[in-house]
C-alpha cells in the first residue's frame, strides 16, 4: 500500500464495505455482455462486449437510450425499451446462473471476521436477488443492507445508490469503502465521497477504472483480499 492510499485508509473510521454485485460478487458480466450484443443486434445497433463492460452499472433503459441517440439520432420509445430489455433478459437467462467470482468468498470472510457490515449496491432489479445471494453465501447478506434498481431514481454513475446505502446503514462517508469493477460504479462511489476500490475482474483496461478516480486498483479478488488486512488494521478504529 503506497503512502497516499495509506493516509486515506488511516483517516477512515471503517465500519462497512459496500459491494457492487455483477462482476464483484457474481461472474455474470460475460453473460450480460453477450446478451446486450444480441439484443442490440436485433434492432440494427452495433454494440460489442467491451462497450457492455464500460456501461455496466447503468440502468438498462439508460444504456438503450444512449445507443439509440448515438446511432439513430433519437431516444428509444418506451415500447422499444421494453422490447429490447426483455430480449436482453431472455438471452441472459438462457445462460443459466452465474457462479461467484473467484476469491470473493475469501474477501467476504475477511470482512465479516473483522466485524464490518456488508452491503450490496447493485443496478439489478431481479426479484430473486436475495434468494440467489443467500443460496451461494448463506448468512452473509441481509435484505435491509441492499440497494437495488427498485430503490433508486438514478442509477450509477450517479452517486445516489451509494448515498442511499450510507443512509440505510446510518453511515458517514468515512465509515465505508466501495468495491467496484466497472467505470460507472467507480464514478458513483467517488462522486459519493467514499474511498473506492476497483477490482478488474473483466476485460477492461486498467486506465478505464483509474481514470474514473478509483483510489486503488487490484487485478483480482485474491490480490484485494491480501490488501484487506491493511485496510482493517489502519481503517478500523479500536474503542
């Protein structure tokens, strides 16, 4: 840990870790990317998997509108949004359930053993989300420590999802860290004033995350877990 990051972590009064879900908890981004490519192709819009990774964390409708404006010169209609998003979800579901990200169980155990609260902050709105988390990680997550697409008016990169997580937990900006894998999510965490850790679990270039203001970048969850001892030693204040 370099001196600048050490100073930032030392200034924390760490009580919670706010985790994104897709690409952080579950290795679902390859499925999302392929589904978006196919859904956009169905309406004649060029879109590749790298673009999907860059836009991860945005709401589905925001992604659709952005691509319509770029390639068709207009926003999509409500009917078009519904049709494209339904198509995307159908393709995504056809891949079956995504497995947990390699190393995330180690990270969650380290966080839980340190007595820190664990939050999920996701742009997902699927109804079965908590059941899925409970299946793979029994007893780790709770519904009252989740922020989903149903809770917010604005998705990432707006800071609202992370600000709402702080409010739900009665937390101050210096009492949490964000763990993200996507540029939009990094922007949201940084904009919320929270120390933001990026873990590059996908196909992005390091600069895609660092240029958005990530305080530190790790190559995978195993590397992040090794660094967690420093976060806990420096950031958790003993009573």
